[in-house]
C-alpha cells in the first residue's frame, strides 16, 4: 500500500512538496484552513477587479522553469509570462527613476544621476551574476543540514562576502543616495536591513537587473492555479476549510493530524504552515524550539496593505512603483531596531492593470498599496485609515494627480489578518529574514529532531522567504522524506 503524507497548508511550499511527493509515489493529502488554496498568495476578486493578495514581483524565472521541468512541463503550459518594460519606477522626493528591462537602459539611467556610475554598475552586476550562479547551482538546493553545504570551492573564494554587508558593498561603489537606495532595494525581499545582509546576497541584484521583472497574465495567482492543477493531475487530494487542530503523537512518532476532532492517520506529517504555529500543534515535549528561541530571531516585516479599485486610468505610473521619497534608514529603524508605526513610511504600489487589461474593468485601475511595518504592532481600523490617507496624499503629490475621488472601494489587510488568516507568528508577512546567523543550517530544520516522521517546509525554514525559495523548500523537504521514509 502507498504511504500516506498529510500536508498542513496549501501555500507555494506545500503545493511544491505535494507535487514531488505524489510523483515519488506517496498518497498525498493537503489540509488547508482557508476556503481557497495559495496561502499568502491568494487572490481577491471584487467588482471586476483582480488583486493578488500577497506576492506581485515575479523574479528568478529560471526557478519556476526548473520546478515545472521536474514534471516534464514548462510555465507556458499553464500561463503566459511577459517581461515588464520598464521593470519598475522609483519616486524620490525630487526625481523619478525608471528601471528598464535591459542593462543598457539601466546604465543610461545611472549615468543621468551619477556620471561614470555605469562602469561600477556593470562590475557590480557581473559579480552579482557569479554569485547568482553559485547560489542557485551550488548552495540553495541543499537542505540546510550541515555547515559543509555552504563550503564549495566557489564560496570559499568568496568568504569575505559573507562577512561584509550589501550596504558596505554598494556604498563603496556609489555615492548618489538614489542609486544606493535602488541597489539596496532587492535584498529587502530577504527580509532584513541591507546593513545586516551579507554582500554575497547581491545575487538578488542580478535577479533584478540581469534577469528582469516578469508578469504572469492574470496575476501571480495563475502560478498557484498551475501548481494546483499539476498537483491534482499527479493524484494529490486537496481539502480546504480544514484547519489542523493538533498533530497526534505517540512516543516520538506522528500518528497524523486532528481536524474537527477526528484523527486523519498518516505515515508522514509535513507542515507548510508558519513554523512557529506548526510547533504549537505539538505537545510541549515534542517541540524543538522554545518561545525564547523565536523571540530572539529577526523576522521579516509585516505589512499594511490596501486593495483599491479606481474608476479611471491613472497617469504617470507603471506596473510596479516604489515610493522612496522619505528617509529609508529611518523607516528601516522603525521596522527592525525600535519597532513602531513609521513616521514617514516608504511604500510600494502595484498597478497590474497598467500592463494586463484582464486585471480591471475597462477604463479602471487595480491598485495594491503596501507599507512594510514591524511585526506585532498594534493594528486598529483608525491606524489603517490614518496611513491610507497619508500614502494617498503622498501618491497624489508625487504623481501629480488627484485620485481620492476616483476610489470605488478599498479593503485593507494588516497584522491581525496575517495572524487570523495564516496563523502567522506576530503577524509577519514574509517569514524569517535571511541574515548571516539565519542562513542555511542556522534556520529552523526541515526535519524535526524530536518527531521522526514530522517535517516542515516554507518561508520560515530553508532556504528562506519569497516565492522562488518556497518552491525550492518544497523540493528539498520532499527529497528528505523520500530518503528517510
Ligand atoms: C504582502 C506580501 C507580498 C509579498 N511579495 C512577494 C513578491 O512580490 N515576490 C515574492 O517572491 N514573494 C513575495 N512574498 C512572499 C511570498 O508570498 C511567501 O514567501 C510565500 O508565499 C510563502 O509561502 P509558504 O508556503 O511558505 O507559506 P503560506 O503561503 O503562508 O502558506 C501557509 C498555509 O498554511 C495554512 N495554515 C496555517 N495554519 C494552518 C492549520 N492549522 N491548518 C491548516 N492550514 C493552515 C495557511 O492558511 C496558509 O495557506 C510576499 C508576501 C506577502 C505577504
């Protein structure tokens, strides 16, 4: 008889693992607490407007190709992928930068701001490309079991890059604060401050300038739909509205999971829910990490999000827009060092309907506004409204148009929703940050050390936050399961 794997949650990492495990011959069942699959990457459809609730940046297309290739497929079998041109726009207090879809265009823009800067930029991106090749081909697809995984001839030659930060590396080469902010932006996806992120992670800059920014027609949820369809074709059974209440244990073995008070037996339990929450489903003696452990970790930010329908097309905007018109350092301190609601927040706005007309009714615009904030902040309706007003006013000023009266509806999502909807630790949005002391074998384990048939996947474990890492996490954990069971 086929061995049964029960997977908790249906985010990218769980869906990825489910495909690999079904292909390996397991009887796979996913139990998801919400009524739709996708976790943080779910979709909101309202009055003809389509919103991705979470991720909107499609970076590292090679990782998606690798995933589908493992099943004899390609992304284009499921969705149409377009390279965005320009990739994105950055609004500063006194200028606007446009990041093109090719290095030549980006070099021109750098030269406009700092004469001669295209030369160090090309060198920086060439180094970032080497790091990308090493990271993707030699490091990231390893399960984080031993420190030796990080030691390859290539990483040994670059050991200094693990002890210098991306901030130091960028500031050594560029003086213009706008160029510095632009080059520090990609590592924000890793969840920590650029001044705490090793310079080896400049591979994110190659992902940005070298590989470009892409958009699946219909939105990021098309990837979830693709993975769901692949999983079901491979024989995975998906149960929604099925919150796991506990993981049943006897001795050091998991018997299965409890849903609505009844035990669902399994040979293997794999949790793709937030790691901290997953461990609270266990008796105390079977948990690997204490509350003290979690509270010492650097968590990636939470977010205050607004999903807004506009009854007109907006001007002077692109698909992705960063508003870096206030002090980056001050906002970062309010997220990491002295957590509080930011005085003058940076924010990001996504208008997918600028390039993809399927995302909004004709003549309208779909807008997704995101303010990164510290996890665990007080979250009230009054605070949400206050920040909505602040960013709408700033948006109007920077883009030179009035939008307030064109809002048909606006829905918000913040710390309390992350906790309520995903059982997220302190309402984090992007999991646990990738810092030097939270990399690879220093992250929470893929395989439990206390329960022999219990495994974990997702953005709090290896390799880290983001959609591409979640796909990889699902592959890594399924390889461990196949090896051990
Ligand atoms: C606002 C936002 C913007 C982002 N932007 C980007 C981006 O542009 N690009 C990018 O690459 N990444 C981005 N990310 C990060 C990316 O979305 C995540 O890293 C990834 O989706 C995490 O997937 P996961 O499988 O680890 O977890 P999740 O998606 O959180 O999945 C976990 C699932 O477990 C379920 N669950 C929890 N508890 C239980 C239980 N007891 N029983 C059953 N089910 C349970 C949850 O409901 C959820 O569906 C963003 C994230 C957010 C929130």
